[in-house]
C-alpha cells in the first residue's frame, strides 16, 4: 500500500465515526430537539431588539419593565444559544458517521457559510439603499479587506447581521468535530477541562467569537458518543434546576444593585455566564418535554422548519422596523417602549413564515437564505404535525 493511501486509511480509522456504533435517535428525543430549536430562537430574538439609546442600559435603576427586559434579553435570550450548541454537537456525530469528514465539511459550507454570506450581503444592500434614501451611512462597514471580511464572514468582529456570528462559530466547531470526536472518545474529562479553560481564557484568540460555544458543542457530542439515554439526560437536567434558581436570583440581584458585568474581571464574568448558560440549557430542555406533552406541541413542531429563517432574518427586520416604532413608542426608558420590545419578536416570527413561503418555490433562494431547506404548504403541514403530536403525546 502506498504511503498516501496508508495515511488516508489511518485518518479514516482514527477520525471517522463508525455508523454502527450509534443508536438511532428516538422519536420523543427528535421531537424535543425540534421544539427546542424554535423555542430557543424565538427567545433569542429578544436579545437583538434595539433599545435606541447609547450607553449601558443596565446602569439605570431597575423598574418592573427593566427587570423583565433584563430577564428576557440578558438571561433567557442569551443563554438559549447554549442549548442550540448542545443540539448541534449531538447531531454532528451522526453527520460524521453518515457523510464522513470531507462530505461533512462540504455540507457545512453550504448550510452555514453560504447563508452567513448571503444574509450579510442582503443587509449590506439594504443599508446602502437606506443610505441613498435618507443620507445616513453610519451603519456601513469599513470598505477595507478586514472590514469586509468581518462584515460578511465575522472573521475577527461582528458581522452586519450580528446574530450570524453563531453560524461562523458553529462552522469552526464543525471543522474541529473530528478532533473533538477522538478526544472525547479517549480522554473526555481532559477534553472538557481544556474546553473550560478555553472558555475562560480564549476570547483573544479569535478562533471563536464566543469560546463557550465549543464547550457546549462538545457536551452535545459527548452525550451522543456516550449513548446517554433521554431519561438520564432529563435526570441530569433536573439536578441542575436548583443551580438555575440560584443563578437566576443572583443575576436579578446584580441587576437591581446595578452591578455592571463590564466592570467584572473577565474570568469571573465568563464563569458566571457559563454557569447561567449551563443551568438555563437544562431548564429549556426540561421545558421541551412539558411542551411535547401539551396541546401546544403541534404548533411548535410546525414552526420548527421556519426557525432557521427566523434566526437569520430577525435582526435585519429589527434594524429597520425599529426606526418607525421608536418614533411612535420612544426609546428604551419610554413608558411605551415595552410595545416595541414585544411587538418586534412577534413581527419577526410572522415575517419568517411569510418570507420563507415566498421563496419556497425557488431552489437558488432557498440555498442562499435557508440552507437549501424548503417547507410544506401551511395548512397541510400544520394539520399533520398537530395530529402527529397529539398521537405521540397520548
């Protein structure tokens, strides 16, 4: 055997995941993951509602709405990304087994990098159009090589469509997934400890915009590789619930006392943030089971195919829709700003459903803006998922 062929065989033996070693995902697990995607992304939209004012809004004395805003945006909204990362890691193991490393990387370019660039280009076009119409250019990127790389690819900074940093980081995690697979298979404890260290000290490396994501991604891979049963995952999540209560109370106290996270040491801030995200992910996961057993399950399952489109589109909608809403209801601090805060996520959900239905017949547009995935007719799919959910819950 030639040296190159031997190297390829060795690589496959080490890094490829044997499909026969994986248990199939149970229907209840699959349904809960589908529910989690829609649930987490809807809550995440609250993070990106523009307050319309400069400075740190958490420095204000906290009234009732300030606490609601803080809970939904800083606590629930930001932390929802952690469960999405766990889910992504859980399923990447199956993708490695079915597609292999090379085909997986090609697939992730199509489903992560292409939408990342397409949505940022759309945002750039809309900003240019708005600038031509209103003469306002303050949100335009720097037209330098690095400025455009950040604007479109989130290379070292935030992209134009800010939430899409998650796609960039998730793509990097997918590139590392074969190495993570080997490490988690042979030295899982050491791997997790190294990823915790990277979470606390890796922000300046520019490998990931949010180093925490790889930790949660790896935890998802470990759950799949260790064949952890759904009941065991639920039990682990219930053990974390007291920690969630403690973290929620602690964060609310920090807000009431106007303790600013930017004033904390980075290691302390990241430790608290990671603890909140871990416990919040557990809470979200247990909530998916309650939803699956409820009459609302059909609606959540029906919405799941629209979740990715909502994730990619909501910040663009918020950027422009907030302009007239602020004129009517004011900025953060106004008595009527709560209307804007709750209206924009609702509009984003409706817009995602309508928008995806509009492009549903175009394969090129689906490839650019929804990772190539289409959706069924509204009535047909809604009725089918509702009936299936009632049958499984019963």
